[in-house]
C-alpha cells in the first residue's frame, strides 16, 4: 500500500451506475491509493448527494423490520443526519477522541448502524461484539482491547457492571434502552436531543477503524485490526467481486452483528454500491420467520452461514413463494454440496460460496455469472493472489493439496488486516516467505477454483493418509439418518490415529439399533468417498459443540478424544 499525498474524493458520478471501471487505474496500480479516506464522508455522504440529485432509485439505504410490524427506513440523507447526532454524543457528551476504542455490543437494531457510521465520522475505533457474550467474555474483551467506552442494551448492562471494577480504563457506559440504570448514559435520549452539525474527521487510509475479535474456533479470540482502507476502500477497488450489486438491490445477511461478515455484507459492500441493506432483528434464528420474511419483502440477495441453509432445507420449501430472491450466498464454514442440491431442487436457486477470514475479509468467492462447482469456494477475490503452498512457501501446482496462502510481498495488498493487536508473535506466525498463510488447507484446480480441505489442525493423518474432516462429514450428511456430524482424529494403537465421527441423528432414527446403524453409516461412507476415509469410530450425540458464530469446535472434541484438557 503506497499512499499518495492527495485527498481522495469519490466523485458522485463515479459512484453511480457504471463507475466501477473508473477504479481500474487504482486497481492496475496506475494511480496511487489516496492518503486520506473516510468511509462516511467519501462514500456515504457522496451517496447522499447522488440521492438528492435524484440519481438513485427511491429504495431506502437501510430498511429494518422486527416482525412485529415496526419498521425503520432511512435514506442516505437520513442516515447522515442521524449519525452526525450520534457523533456529537460520542465526542461532546462522552469526550471520545480520534483513536479511542469503543466496544459495541448490540443486537440487530438500527442503532448499531448509526454508531458505526458515527464512529467513522469521529475517528473512533469500533470493536463489535455479539450479544451472546457472557460477563466473562466481556471482561476479556474490555481488558485486552483497553476500550474506554461500551455501548450495549439493558439486557447486557448487568453483565458489564459485574466486571466493570476490573476494567480501570472503561470510563463511559451507554445503554440503548427505554429505561435508565445507575452509572449508565441513555443513548437514545441523548442522541435525539443532539445537534446534527458535525464535520467528519479526516482519516488516513491506514488509520485503524475496526478491531474484530476472531471467532475463537481454535483458541482465544485474537484481535484483528482493520483500517479505513482495508474494509472501506477495498470494495471500491475490487469491483463486483462477490456481491454483484447495483443501487436497486436489497441485501439481507442474517449473521450476527459481532462478526466481520455483517460488517462486510450488511455495511461496507452494499453501501459502496449504493444498495439497500435489509435487516430483520431476528431475536432467534427461526426458519419460519426467515422464510416468511423472504416472501414478504423484496429481498433479492440472501447471505448467511451454512447453518442457515442447513436449517432452511429441513422445511417444506414448496409452501413458500419468495418475493424477489435471486442470489444466495453462504460463507464462514464449508457448505455441504448435499445442502446446496436440496436448496436448488426446492427453490430453483443456486447457493454461491464465499470464503474469508476476519483477518483478510473475502479471499475467494463464486461471483456473478461464474460457473458453480459444488464443493468449491470459487476463485481468488481481486487484489489477492491466492496460492496453495508447502511448508517452505513453494507454490504447489494445481491438484495438489497444501496450505491456502495469499501473496503479501513485496506489496501488502489493500484488504489485509494491519496486525493482531499486542500479539507480534501471532502476527509473525502468519508470515511465510512472500505469503500470508491462512491456516487452512485446500486444493486449487486447473481453472483456479479452490476447494477447502480443512483447518490445518483438523486434518487427520491415519495410516499415512491425510484426511480432511469435511469430506467425511459431507459423505455422512448424505445418509438420511444424519442431521449433522463432526469428524476428528482419535488415538489408535495400531494406526496412530483414526477417523472418528460424532453424529447428530435425525429423530426418525432415534430408536434404530445403534450397532447396525454404525455399520450402515460406515458402509455408506465407503461407498460415497474413498474407503480409507470411513469413520472407524462413531459416537451419537445430541448436539455438537459450536462457537457463537455457529462453527463446529472440532478442537474441543479432538482434545477430549486425546485426553487433553
Ligand atoms: P479463530 O481464528 O479465532 O480460531 P476462526 O478462524 O473460526 O477463529 P474467523 O475469522 O471467523 O475465525 O473464520 C475464518 C475461518 O473460517 C477460515 O480460516 C476458514 O477456516 C473458515 N471458513 C470461512 N469461510 C469458509 C468457507 N466458505 N469454506 C470453508 N471454511 C470457511
Ligand atoms: Mg482463524
């Protein structure tokens, strides 16, 4: 990233209709990346101007519903007006300054979007968190991030209070609530009474903007820091690389506000294209609510984790007539080809996969018009040179399995996280030769499509074979008795380690003889995939351990198998 001294302004015309080609000169390195960039003033406020000039379709910029008849619709102008008020609350009332850190733990309510935009206007660094965090999780996040302000709901305020005495740096607590609580400022009242006069602060393109805690699938969550450029400017450069959007699209992503997916899919990327962000507050992830919402609102793009689609295909989808759904995208975990097929046969719609990380944003994807290969995560996203490499950072040829890596030298591509905060050791561990290593294993085919094999630590080595858990899980889920499964290594005196499957059974099979079911499942895997992958051990469980994001914690099951704590 080589910034120039010029301030970057997105000309309104550039952002409308066929503009994106104009970024070609940035993309090709003919023009230097600007030194200054702020997503609020350089993108959102420009859309507001386009809207005022009548050059944007009349759909809202933000559209929120709660399923009980309440609805919020904002144009870009309204979003600007309200977020300036919030910026004044944060700076004038709370005394926050550029570079200060704020933890934002809100469910899917409109205030989340207002606070995010306001923080950008004021240069405050946002740390999103999910509402499912416990007091202990909040304590960990407050302490390691050194945040001075927290914004949450009355539901989580007691949890914050129970640990606040251990967080000396925490000065301001703001609550989005109709009620009041000692020691807390009432966000809603304060911002409604504020002036909407606020001039957006000037930020350098590398200035920190958001710190994400990773999912913690493999250990304590790490703090991955992103800049104005890596999240806000990258989509301007990488064109329609996974969301093929225009200002008339209506995009709904069901992920929790705490994860990078929501920041990308329900904030930066649709707004770069001037699209409408649709949001349902979804207090619980309920299939019927999701399916009915798709029938009642003109949502054309649906994004979610594979668990969402796994859940939806359990329903009789022929009962639902979606109003306008055209594009379905799944990311965050591997999607089983079986689920993809069921969804397609019932709705006629394909599911495109996207592969990414908190650290890197979108790394691979299947985008508009691309051929879909079930079981593949698509091709490298623009700006990223994605390769399969070996232990010594040598690039492996197509068809060979290795680690998924992104070229990081000589130029660190825009889109990369800046670092793991306060953890230079972990940051250094991701570097190998000219590459950043993702920690995931995969294969690239002759056409540049990537297939996910598994996380490095999840690979099972049995009698010399390398087995990715996902291939075995995919085979298992094709059996009618299997709702879900997790495959890990288990000790074996002869083979070193063997494949073990933890299986959640469909209720229809709960009374089937377990012994014969096990051999049935084993035979099924042997027939569906290479026989050496079949699970020599099978255990039936009620549920699988998962992260709050819904990812299977294979490491927890593996540790138990190996008697590690
Ligand atoms: P931690 O790093 O704290 O252990 P995490 O890696 O799960 O947690 P995230 O950054 O949320 O945290 O997840 C990124 C990881 O999720 C990727 O490295 C990959 O293992 C997995 N992943 C994401 N998208 C896909 C996908 N489409 N297919 C397969 N795996 C995916
Ligand atoms: Mg990770």
